[in-house]
C-alpha cells in the first residue's frame, strides 16, 4: 500500500480487518516495524479521535509522531496551480509538500470541504496536491469527500460484533443537525460497505438528500425510515447536507432522530455514530446511554484501523 485515500487503495478488506483485530489483541506485536521512521500529521481542520488514535497507532508501531496544525502553527497554504499569491496565503503546497516529504516517511492529512463549490470539493484538490508533491505515502485523516479510516473502523467493529452465519442488515440513516455537514462519512461508509459486499445494505434519508451515486451504487435507497429499519442488525446514524443542490439544509425533521421506539422495528440493532454527536438532535440520550449503543466501542477501534493501515505502508518502505 503506497497511500490510503479510499477503499480503492485496499487489495483485501477482510485481510485488513483480520490484521486490525490481531493488533487489538496484541498492540505491540510489530513495535519495531516503525523504528527510526517518522509520521507527520497535518490538520487543516480540528480533530480529536482521528488525531489521538493515529498518534497512538503510530507509537504502537515504534514511530515518532509530529503533529502540525496548518494555519495555526504555520503559514496559510495555497493549493491552486498558477495562483497569483497576492492574498492571504503565504506558501504554496508545491514548496511546502516536498520539504515535508524529506522530513517524514508517511504524511497524514486532514482536510475539510467548503460546502460552497461542489466541483472544487469533489476534486479533492488539497489532498491530491500533497500526494502529487510530497513524494511519500499519504494517509487521509478525512478529506473533502471521504473518511476512510473511519469507514475501516466501522467494518472492523461490525465484523467483531456480528457472529451469526448470515449477512447482517446494515442501515445508514440520515439524522437532523443544527448546521450543514459534509457528506464525507456517509460517502465513505457507503463506499466501503458496498466494496466489502458482505451485508444487506440500505441507505435511508429524506427526499433531496441523495448522495453521489458513485459511492452508493449497490445499496438499496429507501425514503421511509421505518421501512428501512425493519430487521436491521446495525444502524449507522449520520447527518449530511444536500449533494445535488450542494451543501444545503432542506429539512431538519426531528422525526428522523433515532429513538428506542424506532429500534423496536429492528433486530435490537446496534447503533453506530462516528462522533462527535449532538445529543437529542441526531441521537436521543436513551439510545446513546443504552446497551444498543456501540459508539464508544466503535471509537476505540479507531486505533486498530490506523495501526493496520500504517503497518501496511511501512512494510513497503
């Protein structure tokens, strides 16, 4: 593996999941793999779980970790080619990224969409410019359209918990939110579950909240949440803004918030969320504080997802 941006960078999803669970059982089993290696974690927007779990994962492999908050700790970067830099940006990625490639063995990048221009966001300009100019493997710590470490974590968690000899029914459901959020987590989860191919996968959302079909193709799309939830084994709750009329909120219907009453339609489904979560907006207290919630378990598994990705890259360095 020479980069980790989406599921298309993974040759064997099941193998990756199995190795991640091996790391969970024995976190230090490859502690010499990253000896004398450095990873730089660059954040263009805030993070808690991604930052801490990736740092812990790298340390479990013996790597030195350096964290840098772009725009706060250093210069504002320019990403457009042939830009006339007479505005607020001070340094071009063409100049910064090659230096980072000399400092580090792996570079982790976290970016965020503007939610103003769909073409710009979905071009993944920021992370692609680092890939183009750094000259070392780049790991997405979330990009404008995808969050692959989160999605790998989600599959690790589902595989770890579900023990029946049948395909689980997994439902990704839209939830209300107080502001417009990107489609990254929903896009990525759909992409990974579809590529995994070992679940009956349903996506439910109000009309006009369709995601990009290149990520959802293979899933069943249902606009009736109750119908979608019937017999579900896992329910993944996440808000996202509109994709076609980009970055908008068309509805904040509180009826879409997950509650215990809705869970009665399921097979006592385990409830997932990537966190942070707006309590009693996206998910009710009664869900989050119940035995059905596996959000803490899910978040804890972030370490093993990051560790298995870094180990696969280090094996080829």
